[in-house]
């Protein structure tokens, strides 16, 4: 306080200090005071002087105030004073209030002053980061001035401040926290801050959107009462528009987050719509704009289609149509609703079909399209409303051939209903109305019913109009040309010429109908050749375009109006260069470029409605080709026709190839199906083979068991006793083997049995080496021809080899105590054992015998050469059989002798036992084990023992 006494009372009574001097002393006090209270008082004084002495405070105290923000952040009161002072220096709001009655140059100076101070403040980016840091402080006296200061900085230098905030760590997140503040003043000012921050910066818009901004803003709108809310709802909607407009990423995020569904309650309008407040009108207008942003034609087609689908599914389109047909809705809201519905249904077949089914609540009910067209052709309706209805009708017919057919059908004689008003009747009434704007709107609407639809262009040629009583009906095409020739207003003629150009383009039949009237071509040439004023240039250009379409799409069906004759007429009456120059008048018109920018008609006055957006596309498409067609000679046209024919032939060839490819595709599909079925069959066969392999494995296991049994019998048998066991115990088995062999022999052919017998004979005869080799060659040939059972034959051969080894072991075991003849007899029994084993294998091969019957004929031919060898072997067989017979006789005799000798020995042992003599049984066992070596000694002992008793 001593400082203030010095400032105020230290001066003489007549010498008051100036504002600059006072501010200088306060700045010195802020810089030099060590007590926080002194600095706080000085900053408070600067705040009170900052509005009146804005320039002095800004130039002298700004760096001191920034220093206070950096050093005294712990004291919220001084920080709040400093922020308020900086806001008063930078903001232009108060200056605007003061300068309302001053001159414009004073306002510009104030704006320039705020921009200069803003540049000084943001010259150091750390200053903006410092403000963002202070926003984390919850104290009201710090956070609220900080929000206002940052908003003022953004208003003054938006782009530079956005760049600083974007690179500041967590800068956007700190600002988003303001929306969650419980104090409405800070939250509402935070909305204004985010509005300024998100203007024109897609990066910040994305960050704000992904900070859950949509959820928070929609919650605030709901809490504030949606369309019935106050200025806060308006601020939220403006922020949403900033986030979504021209930002495809945020639009997709908004749709994927199911936020479109939350917009439906906004448009719930009651029956009593009287007394709408200005704020409600503003809020609902912004809500409709928000819907239009999501389905704008400038968005990507995929995103627009997806949003249109969501709006139909959630019932938003139905709600908008309810507002459209409601009563008591303000005109500007009704106009914006029509524009919104237009873009929601544009290019969406489902939405267009629904809109066609909407009826107005009248008695009797009328389609909404008819009601809207009635407003369009009514000259007493507001101009913006008529433009909106035209845009709605255009969007309804955009890429909607079904809707186009329905509109044209209302003009055809067979579908006209005299008791009701149809869309076609309204369009015809507007087309021939005395109001030029109605003429233009009806002509453009009817042109959209024909856009890119040759079928409806031909159907419209059937329309007949009754002009007056007693006169025959006139076609719609002829009536349009009649109105043109009568010299009506420019707007009417421009609309009719656009309709005719759209109608006959890409439709040779319509061109023929147009040229069939002999007055049309002279009228067009006269209009083009005249030197008219500036206003008529557009009409001349459109007449040139119409005549050029008649040349380009002419099929030469009329002899007097062929392409060549029309070009000659242009050359004589107009001149080709003059014709091209007049044609260029269209795209040089100032209103042409405006209409080409976007589909919605946007004109400030009815006189400016001359061009349609779709028609500008048609002009771009046809202008170049018409110019070329006019300059081409007849020879060039002939060449082009030949090229076209060649291309048509090529297309026909390509079509044939396409059909061939389709047929081949069908065949490939059939083959694929066959392959799949054969694959299934193959899998079944594989399973069958697996089962058969399992059965083979079982037979192998059985064979291995039999082999083990035979091996044990061989080990337990020995000498003469073993031979006796083999010869005695195998009789029944030999009989069974013979029976099985006989069954096998009946199933096989004569040659196979012969080969099998040769194999057995060759195994028995060790001396017949030559016969064995020849017989082996025959067996190899037989195995080669059995390709279908190769795997089974290999396994069988392996089993036979193992069996041969086993039989050789058995044969070796019984050879010790027998003579050569006895060995030959035992070999015969071994062969029978082999036959028994072969019988088991033959059971497996029964299924394969049928397949081998066809191969037997070939085998007979191949074995014919072996007949001579067989004869030799048969002679040798006879000899061997004779020897075998003799050996069998000798063996039988020997067995008889052995039996008698055993009886004698047993009788002698009994007598010795009776006499009390000891008899050793081990000798008998040894004699049995060594049957082969002691056979003769036993005979001698028998002879010596006989006289002893």
C-alpha cells in the first residue's frame, strides 16, 4: 500500500501522473518486489488498467506477466490476475463493443493491435504450453481465465496456435478435460475453445474425435434438451460440424460408433408445432446440417451409401419424412428438411423406394412426391423452397430407373387417371405454365426422368397432348419445339433446350422423330446464324448443341436429314468455325461453372437458374465429339464406320469366346464334381485295400505261428524216433493236405496244375539241375504277367521261401537214420506238407483267379514252347516215380523189421526183469537218440541174446 500512496500522493496536486507512467511504475514494482503480496497488488492494478490502457499495458507489462505465470504458479490469485490482464490485452471483444459507433478504421486498428500482441505472445511457443499446463489447475480463478485467454489467441492467430497445441504433449487431452468440468461456465467456454481449435485442422479434429468427443457432446446435447435446449446445444452442434465436415475418418468413426442412431430423438416433433423459438429453429437447422454432412454427395460413394443405410435402418429417414409432412413447421426448417431428405435418398435404391411410398396426411392421401411437385410449380411458394423440391426430385430419380419408369408412366395414355393428380400431369402443367421458373423447373425435372435411360426416352415419344378443342393431339416433343419457335423468355427456352438435348442424346429414334418435323432444322440454323445480343448467346449455344446431337446420333434413316446433308447445311448456312464458336458459348457462361460445382441448385435469385448440374456433365461429354463430328469428311466417317464394324465383329468374336469360356467353365465344374466323386470312391477303395492288407497281415501272423510250431517239432524230434514221429503223426494231416490240394487242383487250369507239379518235382529232385532252371524261368514269366497282384505275389513268394527253409530243416532232421530210398520217401511227404501250406495261400488267391483267366490264353501260348521241356521232364518224372516206388517198398520192409525187432527187445527185457536182472532204460533212450548210428548193433545184440534163455 505504501507503493500506491507514493504513486498517488507523491505528486503535486496539479501534476497527475499519466497512464503510461503509472503502468511503468507498476511494472517496476512487479519486477522488483520480493513480497508476494506486493506483486499481487501490482498485477491487480495492471488488470484494472488493461482495458483503458491496452496498448501501454501490452507493450510494457507482457513479459512481466509471463514471468509471473512462470514463477508464481503456486499462488492462484496472482495467476488469475495475470491471465485476465493478458486476455484484456489480446482480446478484441471489448474493443468491438466500444467501436460500434466509431469509424471502421478504428476497428481495424484494434484488430491489428490484438494480432500484434498475439504474435508477441506466441513468438515463444513455451508461452502457449505454459497456458496449457495452467489449465490442469482446478481452481476456478486459474482455469477460467486460461480458457478465455487461449480462445482469444486462437481467434487472433488460429493456424499458428493450432500448430503449437498439436506438438504440445497431451495438449489436446488437457483441453478435452474441460468438457468434463462440473462448472458450466468453464464447460461452455471450453466448447467455444474447441470450436476455434478444430477449425480447418484435420489432425486436431481426429485427435479430438478419438478423445471420446462424440460421446461427451451427444451426452451434453441430451442433458440440455436436444432441439429445445439453449445456446449450449448450438455450441455442441457447431463443434460436431467442425469435427465431421470434410473429414472422412471422423465420419467413419461416427458411423461405426453407432452415433447416427442417437440422432433420431432430435427430430421427434409433436402435433402442436406452433410457437417455435428462434433458438429451437437454429438448433434444428444445425442438426439437419449435421445429417447432411454424413451423406453429402462430395463424400466417397461407399461412405455415403453406408450412412444412408444406417439412417434408414435406425428410422432416422422415417422421422425426417414425418417432419416433411407435418403442419406448422417453419419454412426455413421445412426447406432444410427437404434438402436433407434429398441427400439421404440420393443414389440409395432402398431409401428411394421408401420415399416413393410416403403419403401426405391429406384426404384422400397423396404421395409425398406429388405434394412436393405441387409446391415446385406453384409460383406463390418461396424461391428457396421450390429449389429444394427440385433438388429432392432430382435425388429421387438419381440412378433410379424404377422411379424414372414410374414418372414417365404417369404421362402415358394407358396409365392416366382423370380422378387424381399425377406427377406427370404436374410436370406437363409446369412445362407449359406462363411462369418461366415453373417452365425451367419442370423441364429440368422431366430431363432427370430421362437421364441415362434410353428406354424411357423412347417411351416418352408416345406422349400425346391435347392443345385445344377440335385440333388433333400433338406429341410432347413437337409441343416443346413449338414453344421454342414462339420466342418465349430466355429461362423457358433454356429449360426446353436442355430437356430436348437430354432427350435425344444417345437415342437415334428420338433424333429421327425430331428431324421428322421439317421446321426444326431451319429454326435451329436460323437461331445459330443470327447475331443476337449477349442474353441470346446462351440460347444460340444450346441450339448448336442440339443440332450437333442430331448429327452425332443420326442413324441416316431419313434421306433428307442424313449426317452428310446436315453438315453441308451447317457449312453453307453457318460455317463450321462459327458453329464451333457458338457451341463454346455454353461453358463460357458465368453460371455454367457455378452449376457444375455441386448437384444442389444454389441460386440467389430466380433469374440465375439457367443450368442444371447433370446437364453440365452432358455438355462436357458431347462438346468434343460433336466438334469432331462436324469437321469430319465423308471418307473419314466411312473409315470410322468400317472401324466400328470391325470392332463389332471383334466384339462378336469376343462374345463367342466368352460363351466358349463359360461352356468350358461349366465342363470344368462338371469334371471337378466327377473328380470329387472319384476321390470319394478312391477313399472307399483305399479303405477296402487297408482291410485287405489287415487280412494279409493276419494270414502272415498265422503262418508265423505255424512256422514256430514246426520249428519246435523239429527240435524235439531226433534220430529214428523222430522219423517215426514224423511218419506216424502226420498221416491225418497228410490226408487233409491231399484233400485241400485236390480242391485247389480242380480250381486251377491244366497248365497251372502242371506248373505246380513241376515245381514240386523240381524241389524233390536234387540231381535235375537243368529242369529246375527252366522251370524257374517259366515261373518268372508267370509272375511278370500278374501285375495286378504284384504286392500279394511278393509276400507269398517270401512266405514260400521261409517255408522252404523250414521244410529243409525238417528234411535234414530226418535224413540221419534212413537210406537214400527212405530219404526220397520222406521228401515226398515233405512235398505234401508244402501242398497243405499252399492250400492256405490258395484261399487268398481265389478272388484273383477270375482276373487271371483272361491271362491264361497268353500263358498257354507262352508255355507251348515249353512243351518239349515238359515232355523231357515227364520222362524223368516217370523214372523218379519208379525209384520212389522202390524206395517206398524198401522203407516199408525196413519199418516192418524195426517193429519186429522192437517187440523182441521188449520181450527180452521183460524176461530179464523177471529173472532179476537190471535193465537200464538209458540205453534204450540212447539207442533212440542215436538211431542212425546204432541200427546194426541192435540187430547183433538181438542175435546174441536169443540163446541166453
